[in-house]
C-alpha cells in the first residue's frame, strides 16, 4: 500500500471512531454560514430598527440617533397610512389564499383521484414547473394582459380590472397557485380510496363525502399551502408596482423607505415577521408544519 | 367516493382550463417577442425576428445575462457544497438541536423575500461591506442552501445503509466507500439540487434588489427597469422569453433526475 493510501486509511479510521468529530466537520461550514450571514443579519435588522432619524433644531438636517428606542415602532402603530397599508396587505393575503384554495381543491382532486398514473405524473410536472421560473416575467405578462388599452382582458372579455388592487390580487393568486395545489395533491394522494368508498357505502353523496370526510382530513395540507400563499403575498411589492397602479403594499413602503430611512424600513419589515410567526404558531396545532 | 361521469368531465375541463390559464401568460410573452407591432395589444400581429436580432446586439441585456449567469453559478456552487454537508450531517447523525438547524436552513425562504433582503442589507451595512457581486452571491447562496439540502437529504433517507456497510465489510475505507458507493448513488440528486438552485437564483429579484451593488443589473432587474419604457417593450419580450427558457430547462432536467416531485417545500 502506498504512503498516501496508508495516511488515508489512518484518517478514515480516526474519523470512523469519532462520530462527533465527523458531525462537527460536516456541520461547521453550513452552520457558520447560516448563523453569520443570516441570523447575524436578522439581528442587525432588529438593531437597526431601534435607531431613528431626528431633525436637528435648525430643522434642516436629519441626524441618525443610535440610542435604542421604539420610535419607529410607535410611528408604525400610530400612523394611519401605515396601518391602512398593513391591513390592505393582510386583506390581499387572505383573498389570494382563498382564491387559490377554491381553484386548487378541484385541480388537486382531479390530479390525485381521477387522472390515471401516467397523466398524473405529467400533470404534477406541469403544475410544479411554473413554480420555479419567471416570477417577474409572469408579472410582466399580466401587466400586458391587464392593460386597459388593448390588453387581452379588455379585447377578449370586454372588461379589464385594470391596474389596481384587484389586478394585483389576481396576479398574485395566479403566481402562488402551485404552492396551494401541490400540498393538497399530496394530502389527497395519501387519502385511501377505501375511506371515500366507505362514505359512499354509508349513503353519502359526493358533495357530503367531500365536506365531511375529505376536507377535514385535508386540513393540514390546506394550512400548509396557505402558509406559502399568505407569506408570499405579505412580503410582495413587485406585483403591486407592476400591476397595482398606485396601490401600496407593506413591501412597497419598506422598499420606498429603505434607501431614505433604513431604520424605519427595518421596523416596518418586522411586521410581516411577527404576522408570519403568529400564523405559523397558529398553524402548528393543525399538524401543518410537518407538511412543509 | 363515486364521482359521476358528468362530474369527471367537469373536473377534467376545469383542470384543462387552469393549465391554459397557467401557461397562457408565459406563451403570450414568448409570442409577443416575434410580434410585428411594438405594443402588446391583443391579438398579436405578424411574425418577425427583428427584436431577437436587436436584443442580440443590445449591450444591456447581454451584460445582464452574463451577470445573472455568473451570480447563479457561484451561488449554486456554494449552495451545493453547504447544502450537501448539511444534508449528510442532519440525516446521518442524531444530535441536540438537529431540528433547530433544519429550521435555520429553511428560514431564508420561509420568511418573505423582502425580509431576507432587507435583513442581509442591514447586516452588510452594519459590518461596513459595500454591495457588490460578492454580497449578491452570499445572499443567493443563503436561500439556495435549503433547495440542495432538500434534494440531497431526500435521497440519503432513501439510500439503504446496508450498501455502505457492505462496502466497509469488504475492506473499503470511508473515502473509498464514498467514492465508489455513496457518491455515484447521490450524483443525480446533487445535480438536481444544483440545477434548481441555479434556476431559483437566476429568477430571483426581491432579495437581489436589496443586495446587489448599484449598477449591477441582473436579467430580472433589467426587465423590471425597462418594462415601463414603451420603446423597450419588444426587447423586454425577448429577454423575458430567454429568462423563462433558461430557468425552465434546468428545472425540467432536475424534475427528471429527482426521485419524486420537486415539491412546494423546495421553495
């Protein structure tokens, strides 16, 4: 055996006998990266949100005050505009989630329970692929379709919702639909057919079986899907800019303030974090987190 | 559950309708890139390669393309390394805080992009790092780790430990076992993870907005900066089509390589 082979064997044996060392070697890089780059950044975000700008006595110069204070949070909670925008964004997130749910249920049901195995596989690919590509391009496509002057909606259906809140909600519901379809499909596929047959044997019609058997069992999957549609809408600002006309979302304000007043942007950005954490906490009890 | 024939047809028709709605906008933009008219008015008119020629010779989109590819390649390479290491650590070892590490890996994409973006921005700001290609790559790699991790971990969980035990019973050391047994079985999952990471990075704009240096325009940023200029719309159509094709191809290949569906949890 060559010298190098001998060394390699010794290293291999040393590692084999020390699982903790092996674990440390595997974990060190990714863990350090995530802690420094990501957790470090979140801490920085939080610290920044405690700073604020103050106008000096002359009223001309904005001065950054680095003594921690809750000034920004106070402003978020007491200013009408910021509250309105926050509620509008939450409302949009709820609407998008409901639209996606209504569309995703029959689609996922068809995929899981009616389509044959070959078609099913093709459909899963067809539904999943758009999830990965063309976020901005799709927004742009919807901009062209919603255009009140000559867009597809106007020309084909005779009416376009135009650029505004409705257009933004439609576009976002379109964008996030696969995130709702996939978990529900997975949930339905796991649901044994025998359960549905038993319900039929006991005399329930399709609608009743769906409401009383399928829906309750699908709850974790639905909640899992809604986490995506809700969170993604909550943080979005590009679609509001592209198809929203003058509509402002939570993200729009963070984006606008970010170059002018980073501490305030940071404080406003903690709002979606808090809402999402509350949502995740509420979702925990339904067992949805295991579905993610 | 008995589903009547009529209900089956109705559900089938709805499924078809949803697929049409899903793909129509993308195909429409692709069609517009060959449109004779400059506007995106319906219906499209005629067929021309003029805009593709113009886009090919325009310097803006080409530079943006190079930057996007550069960013995506670097970010997915880093994510491939870190995600694979994390997958081995979390599937092969039981330790205190294992779930926390898994949660930590998902966090960058579980939180809205704007949060991840502005957090990284204030992190850089605080340490005094100027935004550049480096800061952008670090940001993209951070949210791509979980994509690779998911793919590799799924494969590792399915891999029978018997194979590796047999290998060491036959006298192979750990490195030999990895090289002859584990790696060949993992190869397609690694490639799938890297391809998905590439596609995700290539397509990303929100985190990019907050972490790219000024004047550093990726392809999605170029599209956004030009879509409000009516004169540039034909070029935007071409670039948008290129973005779609360049991110759909790796996703399609990844889909074929990975064991199951690449689920929503990937993102």
